[in-house]
C-alpha cells in the first residue's frame, strides 16, 4: 500500500523512523517532506509537493498530538488540510494518537494508539 504521512514538521525525524518501519512491512511511503530540503524546481512549493505525494497514496496516516498538551504549532499546520483532502477524496484515513477534532471521530477514520498498532491494522486490511 502507498502511504502518505502527515505530522507536525517538528516530528520529521520520527516520521523517517516510521517510514522505515512501514517500508519493512511492505508499504511504500510517498511523503517527500520527511526527507527535508526542497527540490530544484522553484514552482514545486511544499504545498504542491504534499498534494502530489498525497495523490500518489492510497492511505493517509496522520500523527496527532494531545489536544490538552501545550505543543507549539500543534493546532495549525498543513497536516489538518491534507487530512481533509484525503477524507474528501475517499482515501483510507488513519490517525495515530488522540482524536484532535470532530472529523477524527468519523466512522471512516481508523484510530491507532501506536505505530505498532498501525502496522498490524494495515496488515489486517490487506
């Protein structure tokens, strides 16, 4: 399965480890943002790159934060927009972590507490 990872940018290093784990489980990660840096094409803004990468994915996995914790930048970010686009596009949508907003409570959204649970959940749906 092709998977796009969404998380706060500050969690990029963690997402690299998650991508490696998903790839070992037989999945392909489409998220270029976790590699850091930009490409050579100035027209390829981070937003355009994210949309292209999401378009190549079958599934979005969004890493959420505890809404009661004080985490700088947790309430904002493109991860929320990408989540909505994936949901509207009918892609498989998963969150890892707590539910942050009302859309995370939709029946179609799969919720996992840990990456290990995510990997098992993705495996059982094959």
